[in-house]
């Protein structure tokens, strides 16, 4: 069995825990190093304007130590764009969440925001930073994502995770269609949001062209019970064929 899909660990919740005491425990940078040592194939961070978890300085501090793939996701405000251009990660994932959002809660309307996205993506492409944009499992949104110039899309998997416990086949249906459309038009495919140890293997089994999953909240919660090293290995097992 081999992994053809990368596991990127989102370490935002580590920063949330650190920020609760205002000190440096747990150490976000050391956690990223350890995640890679334990088998993670990427590190994801999502800095928000209020820095309630990952801080902008964390992103700067992380860049020199990450040896796998660094993915910075967020809404493309001027401050966010400046940060990405300074750090130059391997990938930037554009998410349409407003500053007050607790977590990402929708994908881009790639028709309505086409010109805006194209302008932002062009900035990153000039710096050889791979771009991915957050979209719903809608083949129309996927098709128009290509016109924005992005190299990848990330399927927003909240609806899949919500429906999976009661009806896995219904839960995955729209995602199969969206993934097929992405493959048909030459867009590479990521996925993320509420994927966990219960639903990840089924998702991957039905989406064979998946390149990367970004998982944070569920993985960190599982680590409280199983330990971080063991948890990362458990998630990697779900991504083997």
C-alpha cells in the first residue's frame, strides 16, 4: 500500500492552546517539526486578522524549519498577501471567510469573484507560489475556477462530513462529480474541513485524483487520546491504497 495523497496537518489548534496562557506552551514551531518527524507530508496554517490562533509572526518563524510542504490559507486581504509574498510558501489556499468567521464556512463563487481571484492568483503565480482556491462540490464552480488561473482547488468537505454518518453514498455523490470535472479540465485537487478518522478513508477511496488533505481540528482532538505521533500515523493509514 502506498500514499498517493499527502496529509497536511493544520496546526491552528496548537496555537489556540498556546494563546490561552499567553506564553509559548505548546511551542508551535516545535510542533510543526514534530508533525513532520511523525510522518506529516505538509504543514498548514490559517492566520486570521485578529491572530486568535496562528499569528503572523508564527508564519514567518515556521518557514525556515518546514522541510515538507508549507501551505498558508486565508482570505486574500492586503496584509495576507504581503505575508504570503514575504514567506513564499509552497502553496497558498484562498478562502472566502470574513474576519469574524469562527472557521471556514463556504467556498468561493468562482463566477461572481472571477476577476478578483484572477488578479490575486496572478500575483502569486509571478512568485512561483502554487495556488489553490476553496470551492463547493459544484462542477460549475470547479469549471470556472480554471478560468481564475488557479492550479488547484480545495473541495470544502463540511457537507460530506455532516451527511456521511447517515448516508455515505449520498454524502460523496456531489464530490465525485466535482472531482471528475476537476480531472477533466486539468485542475489538481485538494480537500478539507471536518475530515476525520471515521470518514477519510471512504472519501479517498471514492476520489482517486486527490492530491492533498488538510486536517487540523479532528486530528488535534484525536491526539489528546492517541498521542500526536500515533494519530498522524492513523490518518496516514486512511490514505493508503
